[in-house]
């Protein structure tokens, strides 16, 4: 349940995005909503990751303002399913497939395995592992566009291509940090 609360809080800034620097990644938001000075740190890491079993709900938000509620509902449904089936969430993940309304997205949770039977709107897939560029970000979620911009710059500077849509992994609970600069989000960009 703590993770569900984290996910709901982590997406507060999503509704502030008004344009995009690159497909599949929201742009820089307006001034952060936490009342603190913007303090964002981003480190890039090229590495690899293993295949990830994920349970997800594909959804659409009609407007930027409705993203928070849609994702909150989706993560709530995922958590109920996990609890009912005694599954442990490993990572909370989101994919954004559009850069403006309507927002097409997947709210997902990585698990150790995928159960034989799914229910409701829950679907499953294996996120193919492989080489990845990860933007490790410390800072308010409404500034995540900076991570996407750094990834795009790295791709251009290194003549590399994206293998698929990037995805966001939420690493800690904003309710437990002393400052928004401690909020951690990883943006994974799979590489060809």
C-alpha cells in the first residue's frame, strides 16, 4: 500500500506538462508544485537489464489534468490484483506513448512472474531486456522532461537509436523525503 501512495504522489507533476521536447517524453513543466527551488540532478548510465515480467493497464487520459486520476485508478487496480494473488511488486513503471492529449499510456508493475489468469483490464507482457541508457534523476517529478532531453542529446551525440519507447521507474516515496530534490525517478531508454 505504501507503494500505491508513492505512485499517486509521484504523478502529481504529470498534469503540468504542456508541450514536448521529444516524442514519448513529456517536456519540462512549469514551476514545481512543491514550493521548493528546482533542484534537479541527472546522471546517465549505459548498462543492460534483464527481461521484466510486467502486469499493466493500458489507458488514455483525455487531458493533462486527468492523468493523475487515471493513473491513480490504474495503480489501485493493479495493487488489488497483486494483493489478491499474493504477488510482490518489484518496480512501478509507466510508459507514455503520446506527447499531448489524449495521453495514451500504460501503468505497470514489474513482478517476479506472471500468473496464469488475469482479471479486469489487467494485461501482461515481458519487457524485453537488453542494452539501455538510464537517466537517474533526483528532483521533482514535474521536471522529468529534463531526463528525456538528456537522453535525446546522448542519442544524437553517440549516433545511437532507441529500440522502443522509454519508460519511467519510480524509485522512492515522495511522502518520505525531506526535500523534492530527493525524489528519485529513472527513465529507461532501450537501445538498438
